[in-house]
């Protein structure tokens, strides 16, 4: 795994965790927050891949 890939995946994981935590704090069920965090992480990979070059 290249350094670029590691940085992108790590940043995506952090974004997903932050979004999931904020969703839980808003009062939603944890399962919904997990799906929201995974969606945010997956969507951010494409954007981060082009931004981090």
C-alpha cells in the first residue's frame, strides 16, 4: 500500500468516525449513525483522492 493510499484511507476513516459521532449525539439510533458514518467515509475517498496529490 502506498503512502498516498494510506493517508486517503486514514482521513476517510476519521471523517466517517466524526460524522457517526455527531449523528449519535443528535439522538439517532447507533445503527443509523454507523450507516451514515460508512457512507460519509466512502463518499470522501473519491474527493480526498483528488485533493491529496
